[in-house]
C-alpha cells in the first residue's frame, strides 16, 4: 500500500516539476504608445497595433495559414508575393504565430509585441519643428522611455533568468 501511494505521489510531482521549469518567458516584449516616426520589426510571435500612416508587411511564407490581418486601409499596394503595403488613417493590424517583417511609419503608433527577433525604432521628435513629444516605448519589461530621435536597434529577447 505504501509503495502504491509513493508511486502515485511521485507520478504527480514529476509533471509539476517539469512544468515549473518551462514557465520562464521565451519572448521579449515591446510596447509603443503614441509613437511618431518609424518602427521596424523582424520577429516571430504576436504583434498587434494601429497607426495613422503606412504599414509594410513581409510574410516570408505567404502560403501558410498564418496570414496578416489589416483593417482600415484606404490604399493597398502589392509589391510582390511576400510584401504588401497598406496606407490609411487608423490602420489596425494583427500578426500572430509566425515570422513577419513589419515596418510602420506615421503618427499615433500604438504597438504591442510579444515575440523574438530584432528591430529598429526612430522617433520623429524635432524641437525646431515644434514636435517635442514623439511617444514612448518600453522594451523587454523596462520602464517607458521617450522614442529615440536617431535610429536605435534593439533585440526582443527574454529577460535574463535568475542565476
């Protein structure tokens, strides 16, 4: 009887231990609020947002079942089989479950990404043109900062684990 209880208890503990080790995050995060400028991402994961301006989406595997979803485009241009450019006000997009290359240019950029990859962010703040606020961004759970006024590369990566 004791052996049966011990085996049952052991059978319950092994999956719980395995699950607790796999709970470390595997993706980085990016959040942009009220952005003005250019944001580029080459990442695999989930990216959603909206913008007044232009979105260019490149899908390296255009024939799989993971398609980009874009609403509100007043003009759509197909550059080639893999790349589509959307323009309009209040463009809304969702890219989930695959690798995409995304380039956003415009004003009122709101972006949330949970993914792995890299990118570049370039704010359009210019005090000589009376543009003092170009939005905020937060990378990999860091505190929000003003968008940089020069092209700044970044990596979406999981935060370092406990050591």
